[in-house]
C-alpha cells in the first residue's frame, strides 16, 4: 500500500490531489496536513512513501523544515514533490 502525505493550507487543493490519487492508485493510505506544524508532526510520527507539500504554507511549509527531522528519524529523507507557480518539481532527497 502506497502511503502519501498531502500538505497544503488550501482544502480544495488537498481534496483535488486526494481525488487524483484515489482514482489512480489501488487502496492508497492518504494523510492530510493543513499547516506546517501538522506536516512536521505527521512526517515524524508515521512512515510515508511520498510527501507532497505546498512550499508556501503559512508557518514555513518548505520541505526542508521537516526533511531534516525525517532524516534524523530514519537515516534518510523521503523523496518529495513540490508544486508552485504552475510547475511541479519532483526531487529525490540525498
């Protein structure tokens, strides 16, 4: 089962991404974080295959804010995708 965490302060964006994932994947486990502190908490408390994060969320939604914590927890940071200004960047953390 693919585990995906969606982090965005706009509910409509989270719903849209969730719908796309539900239609395209067989039985995914999807978590949602509406703000940065929840994103960090969820990233540290659970194991995720993919984290999709808004990089301009209030409170510093940048992936670096939780990436280092995830790396400290597991020894490696998860791959992540970022969407902004109509472009999506898919990055694999070193």
